[in-house]
């Protein structure tokens, strides 16, 4: 991680500073997401839904591929004719079908590359995220195998070039008794069985891809496998428009008696062929090996000290299953209760899967600060920031504020990462906004706060995936534990901010003051 950097800003005559401990890569990526939020909003920001967008494109590929398979003549003599005939279908339906399949393939390649860059930039390959990264690497290989193989089924000049180049590339490895390229020397050596093998590969490899995708996300609870409707239908519309504006056409029937001439390559998928042609097969293999070695390198590097994982206290666990339902990474299971009662169960934490986010502590009914115990022990808690320590910080901090007005800001440490310096503001840091039990808002108001602000990450930008969503639903009464309706709405606000939103956080504090009709302070800082 980069050392903390400090910058001085001015807004409305008020001076404040922001500090960031994010790595340069993470900071650059978050800035890019922030900029795109301003153009299309968090809901339609493709950079925040890359995984779901890739799955959506995969479904489009499979749906269009099934229809193309029905129309495809799998014989060596009829494959080209059956695909080329799509250009003559009424209302250009053939262009839409073929173009959607081709451009969805290219879009998948782009989304896949950007997804890898995003996860790398944000450091999403350490600790509990190590296994999703490892299982994701083979998916890259499976996609390119399937995509390259798809060009062979058309059996035009481009398909001929691709399959011949692939065979020659594979022949560099001492794997086969006879060279594969012999199958493509003349038309007599090419039989229908070989085309059937191509079809079998193009069906089997995508099925392996779907199976591998299950492994990739099976540790993720409440996985978003479909993007928001606006993004899904918008991407489909773009594919359809591309299909009409730039229709995909065959490039002449394959002719094994001659080498293909000038071809319009799909550089998103077939880039390996001209690369091998310009160098050598062994250079191509070396580059592929280097690329996949780089993909595996992050999980081999030292991951640093892992934060403590959640701890269950059986005597305070009622077996309500809220933490089980809310955990973003399926780190919690329900097991027989330690008290021996057959009808009761309790939470158990898998240390390898725990994200150390504290969302489970925020969901536990025992986390309410209104309990009259001197030390607040909840059913599940975070050793680095126990709920009891949060309550004591709140009580002591409010007492230390000089008044006459006192405000509390519960801020997510993954968001703006700032500390407000103002004589009337107490800021309580949280591992994630989702670890805040909603009852703390009411407790703060009863303990002397005039207003409470909850600051979490922007929608779709939560470091732990579900913290912002669960917090929003708890505060609006859609999810337990809920903020009681008797708490005056004018005395608490929620704001969703990211690393570039320090001014927005400041504005939210000022809005809270105005809602209480309190005079603003003369000077305020954020550092």
C-alpha cells in the first residue's frame, strides 16, 4: 500500500484536508468509477457490474449459439453455405443473430480483460478472495479456446486460416503422433467427422466454462449474476445496432488448395495467430505461458497480515440466522448450539472465507447498545472493533464535545477515509457501514446527539459487496435489524460517498445542521 497522502482543498471558504491510504492502482480505478458514475449513475455503471455483465453476455452467446447450431449444416460441404445463407433471411434477422453472437464474443473478451484489471487494481486476490482469483484464471483459457473454435464452424477462409494456424501452433508441442496440420492439407483429408469434432468442442468447452463459473462464484453469497435492467438491455441494444450497422459476413468458402489471402481478422479473439506468424510457435507458447504466469502471480505474492476474523460468543447467540443470511462470502454456517439444546443452533465462522467486514455484527440482535450490561458482548463480533468499544467511543465522545450542538458521523473506513475536524462533530469509524446496528442511531440521539449521519460507500462500490445495500435496507425498514420508525427522520441522514467525495461528506454534515436549524460553525476541516 502506498503511504498516506494528504491534500488541502477549499470549498465555500471552508478549508479541509483529505487523507488516502489506498494503493495507487485502487485510487486510480476508484477515480475512474467515480467519473463514470457521473455519466450514467451507479446503477448503470458497467465498471461496477463487470462480473454480472460477463454472465449476461455468456447467456446471450449461448442463446444465439443454440439457434445457430439448429441452422448449421455440420457437414464439410454444407457448413459454409448454411451460415452464409443467414444474410438472405427476411428483415435481416440472420444479420441480427450472427452479429449478436460475434459481437457478444468480442464484448465478453473486453469485459473479461477489464474485470481482471479491476480485481487486480483493487487487490482482490488476497486472503478470502484468493480462491475466486485462482478459479477465475482457467475461465480465461476456456473462453479463448471456445471463441477461437467458433470461427472454425463457419468454414470460410477465416475459419480455414484459424484452424490451420492453430494446428501448426499445436504441432510445435511433442503431443501428437502425427502432425495435426496434415488434416488441412487438401479437401480429401477433411471429412465430416472433423467438422463434427469442431461442433462437439464448441458445445463442450462452453459447458466447462459454465461449470467453472459455478466454482468461481460458489463462495459468494447473493451473487449478482445479472446486471441491472438498464445495463442489460442497453448492452443488448448496442449489440443489435452493431449487427445491423456492421453485419458479419463470411469471407469466402474455405479452399484447402490455396492459402487464404487478405482477411478481416477479429483482433479481440484471433490476435494469437498473426502474433505466432510474425514470430514463431515457441514464441507464442512462451507469451501465453508468461500471460498466465502473470495472472497467477498475485496469489503467490505475500498477502500481508490478515485482519482478525469474526468471533462467535455462544452464550449470546440465539441462532436467529441473520448473520448467516447477511454474510457476503458464505463464511457463516449454522451448527448445533454449544448449550446442547437439540432445538437450537448457533453461528460458526469459516476463517478462510471471512472477509473481516463486521456485517455479521451489525445484523446480530444482541448488538443493540440499549442492553444494560456494563460490557456489551454480542453474539458475533469483530476483535479489532467490538460493538462494546463502539458504544464506549460514542458515549465518551459525546460527553467530550463542548456543545451546544453535537453531531455523530458513523463513517465507513473503506469509503471517503477521512476524519472530520469540527468542534461539534464526533466521527466513529467502521470497518464497513454494514457493521453498524441501526439501533446505534437512536442510542446516539438519546445520549445527547442532535443529529446522526451514516456515511457508507457509493452504490455498487462497497469493498465487501453488500455493506451499502444491507445498510440502506436496514435504515429504510426493508431488512432486519431495522431502525425504529419512531426515530425522527429529520435527525438522521445517510450519504453514500467514495474516495473522491470528501466535499459531499462535508455537505452532508452541513445539511444535517440545517435540518436541525443549528447555526453552522465558522470553520471546519476534514483530514
